């Protein structure tokens, strides 16, 4: 008897390469999950097109349309409940998650970050690593808390920095991200 598929919502702000990898893993049965909703804060992000091509519902929420961050997240929360999302999977979502979502999904919001946290949190982690001249950076999958990339670390994988080259280092990191995220999500969902 197969276990029921975990219902997940993916949050993304950019091209959606991690979303695409997760969607493909779900389609192939490599991840026992179903993406029930994609949330973006950028209506023109390429992830919108990727979600549409995969026949997955996508909704864009622009924070400027809401009076407060809480009302913004409460609107998102209503959509998540309607879709039946059990876990939130951040895949390049460039906003800090606030109290409404944290309270509704305690220890069920996961993020992937392109560094070996706690080193280089926040934006442009790859650029930070290259600028600091480190030889090794990597990828971290962690639970989300109220801080910026401060939640409990679930998995990490090291990646060598290509000396002075942000783009080549980013390529090396992206090659690792998709497998590490899939493996970590599988581990979480099988508990």
C-alpha cells in the first residue's frame, strides 16, 4: 500500500528551477508529494510560466496591494487552506516569512539556501562567498523560523568555489540543489 502523497505549496520569486525539479520529482514518483499550489510575489517571474506548463495552479500576491505584511500573509494563508497544503516549500522565495504563516505551519516550512549556513545568509550568498575568497561553499536545506536563514539545519552539501567566478560557482551549486532538496523532502515526508 502506498502512502498518501504529501500536499505541498511551493513559494518562488524567480525562474523556478528548483520548483521545476520538485515538480518533475513528483511526476516521476521520486518524491511522494503533490504540488497543490505555487505562490509567487512576482507576477512576471518565469516560475509562473513553469507552473502553468505543469498544469499547477499558481497565484501571484503583491505585498503592495495589502495594508500590512500580516494581511498579505493572511490572504496567502486562505489560499493555502483552500488548496489543502500541508507543507510549504520555499524555492527561491525572496521574502521573509512572517507570523501568520509560521503559526499556521509550525516546523512545516522548508527553505533551500545557496551556502553552508550559518555562513552567508540572506541575498547574494554565492556572491558573498566568492567575494570573501572562501574555497568551499555549498547548499543548506533548513526549517524556516522568524529569522533570515536561521532555522534548524536539516541537510547540507559542500560545493567547491570556482575561484573568482560567481556564475560558475552558481552552476555548481544548482547542480547540487535539486537532488539535496528532493532527498531532504523525502526524508521529512516519510516521518
